[in-house]
């Protein structure tokens, strides 16, 4: 198996800006793609100089708007820019572009002849930024006019099933160099596992300019290399995943993968994003994922996909960890362990008898929290926007329940000694408290409450900020995440995470 190359896509406004990024990331990349369409018009005239400004092979790309680029000056202008960039080849190949990207419908014989004459490999590309592309082998065969060309297909999947099909079709595509990837959040896993697509390379973006291509799902090269261990992945690598939706940010890959590194285990945990748990199961079967960390909103939906369930997950009614067994998928719950360990550490005691606890939410995380709170002997009230869900959870443990709205401010006051926030409200919030990012925006903290928010991004949620400003002791969900992740790691590998250097 040939290891895919790492290509840094450059979308700066000037050649010097792009060259500086290559110098910064050179140790993480194998080549750099100069996106001429992002340069200012003045800078576009001098792209011929770029290969001599950097120390890695360069790809020349001038992407049209229809293909996901921003070049709008027309095909005549684009052809002139291609010609200008490829002309006057230097005797030293390192000072010339090593690759040029021509779309499948772009055929200019003089440019193609020049590329071949100067030893510039042609990437023949096909993009669909709105929907999936199928029949990949036939399309690659059609685009590959000569043995010197590298066909490239990139598309925007509509569901994870489209990404599964990409991996399925790519299995037997081993005869010649090609580039395959799915774009967007659903397709990001295809960039990490590009070796399973037999892909010639995978594209990344510098963190500094990632917003320029935010819709395509690029990772930065440092994360790809250090967190996902890209250069070490091979057919012997055991695959695990973290699944949820939208799963905008997750620290689970960093926790698990640092553990694999410390323990010298050839494994990697990757994000598998999808709103459909059944699609996740099918994708996992296709690529060979052996275990999944399961997060919002799948902790309850996953139960129908399982062949067996351990006692704790069964009692809680939610699973956040599943592992492939001979009989099918087996489910576990490590949230309860993670929450209990972190909560006791936060409170400084495991004796909660007669103390009053407010649990905000009634989903998978709340079920694990309620299970622990009952074990610790506290009295609790479940607050949830959908009252029937609150009642179902409350009845299981003999707790009270109430709607999560301003009308329940009085009930919340009665159970406010310890407040456990389990909803997704406030996740990835960037503004101060309001009714959209603070689940109890209507509640006035007095300063004697203790607030535990299971969210860990951002580090301080809007409700935590309000509580802290009032003098309350607050805690986010990072330690809960770590502790449940350590137990997950043991279930996946049979190895204790805590004894490694990965803490």
C-alpha cells in the first residue's frame, strides 16, 4: 500500500502569505496546492515564481466557481493564467509546478502538451459541490486520458451512506493513481482514512486560512498528523470512531489517540458524523470500525442496533460505547462512571443523601446523571422542555419533574443546591447568555448553588459564566469526558489508560 501524500491547500491573497504558510507547516506536508483563484489580481500575474519560493512540490490550481472556487473572470483569462504559470520552464524541475489541476471538461491541447513536455503531472478533476457522485471507477477511467494523468473526484455527500458508497467503490481501485474524497462534515472521515480509498493524496488547510474553505471539511495538517496519526495508518490499524450529530467539535480523538500512542497500539479513533445511527453502523461495517464512542443524539437510538447490552447501560437506558463482537454490537455506558468520578471530585464528597439536585434535560446524558444521583442518595427534579420525557425519567427513580421554562422557576429554586446541566444548549456558544444558549436564562443565581455543566466546548458556557459571576462554584464536562473516555479506552483495547503517559 502506498501511503497517501499530505497536500496543503493555500488560499492566501498573496504569494508571500502562502509561502510563509508552507514554511510554517513544511514538516507536516508533502506538497502544496496554490489556489490562484484566491490571490489578488496583481498577484495572479506572478504565480510562475511560486515553486521557487518554497521547498515542496507544488500543484497549480485555478478553481472555477462552479467547482467550488472563486475564479469568475472567464475561461479565456483562466487559460492565459495557466499558460503564464507553466511557461518558461526552469531546467531545475523543483522550480516548476509539479502538478496542474485541469477539470474533466477543460481540454486545451497546448496546455496539456506543455505540461507533458515540462514533466508536470495533470490532475484531471471532477467536482460536485452539491450532491454525491457515483460510478467512480468508470468516471476515473474516462478522465484518465493518458497514464500520466491522475483522476480526481470530490463531491458533497447528502448522507453518510454516500460516503460509505465511496469507500465501497474505491476498494478495488488499485490499478493507477487517483484522488478521491467526500467534502463537508459528513465526508471529513474520508480525508483521514484516504489510505482506504487508495487515494494518491489528501488535502488539508492551514489553520490560519481554514475559514476560506470552511464548507469542504479540511483538517489542518498538524491535527491530521499529530491527533489522527495519519502517516502511521495502514491496513493493520484498528479503527474506532466517535459518532454524533452535528459533532462540530470533539476532544475524544485527542484523548483516545494519545493513549494509543503512549501504549504503542496501532489504532486510531476518527469522527463519524451522521444524523442516522443506522448509517453509522453500515459505514462502520464497510470500513471495519471495531468500536464507537456514541454521543448526542444517538445514545438512545443506538440501542436498537445492539445485539447485547451490559447491565448498567440497560438500567440507564442509554449507551455511549459500543464494540463489535462475534454476535453483533455490544453496548456499554461509561457516562455514569465518568460523571460520578468528576462530580464527586467537584463536590468533594460522595454523600448526597437529603441534598436537592436539579437535572436539566432528559436525554442520554441525563439518564446517566439521574442513575448516579439516585445511587448517591440525593433528591432530584428533572427539568425538560418536553414534559413527557421528563416524567418518564423521573418516574424511573422516584424523582420530581417539571418543564424547563420560566414557569418552573419556583421548582428550580427548590432544587438549586446542585444543578446538573445535561442539554446541548450552550454547546459551541460564542456570545453572552441569552434564551438560545442558556437553558435557565430566566433563573437568578444567588451564589450558593453548585453548577456542573456536562458541556466542555466552550470551556465556560454562558450559564456557567452567569453562575460564576454570582459567586457560584462551577465545573464543565471536561473531566467527565476524560474519565468516561478512560473507561471507554479499556473497553476498546483491554488496556488501562490511566497507567499510560497520555494523561
